[in-house]
């Protein structure tokens, strides 16, 4: 019977020691607090990312609307200037460029792209290099 008391005492001692270690260990509490803080920071970061994605999607939509409205305004001004000032030479008309329907649907205004080369040969090789057409 003595060994049974010893065995029960040993089991109770192990249980009490485990509970004491679990709740009494300061490092374990700090680790749990840090883990909780990390999880909270991750959820806040994900929420912030979702807000940022929504912000940029809305901003892109507003910019698209603004570009479409600008094209419509320019078309209106060009038509009005032609109707109200029919005798005005084309060079003096500030709205002389008419957007076609395809260009009005395009997001970019037509731009004359400058070339980084000259039309013909120049310099030392002027007469020696045949022109390509």
C-alpha cells in the first residue's frame, strides 16, 4: 500500500508541477503575447492591403472617367469652334485636331513621335551610302 501512495503522490506531483510550469513560466506567457500580437498585426496588414487595392481600383476608375470626359469636352470644343468660327484658318484654330471615333475610344491621344534619325545620309558618308526606301 505504501508504493500505491507513492505512485499517487508522484502523479499528483507531476500534475501540479506541469500546471505550475504552464502558468508560472514568464517566457511562455511572453511568447503567447507576442504570437497574439503577430497574428493581430498580420490581420491589420491584410486589411490595409485590401483597402489599398480598393483605393487604387477606385482611383483608376476615376482617372478613366476623367480621360473619357476630357475627350468628350475636346470633341465638343472642336465641333463648336468649327461651327462658330467657320472662316477661321485651320492654323489659328486652337482645336484644329479632330479626334476620330477610333481615337476617341482609345485611351491615349495621338502623338507625333519624333525620329532619332535624319531622312537622308549626312556627314562623312553622304554620297557613299545608298538610301533605303
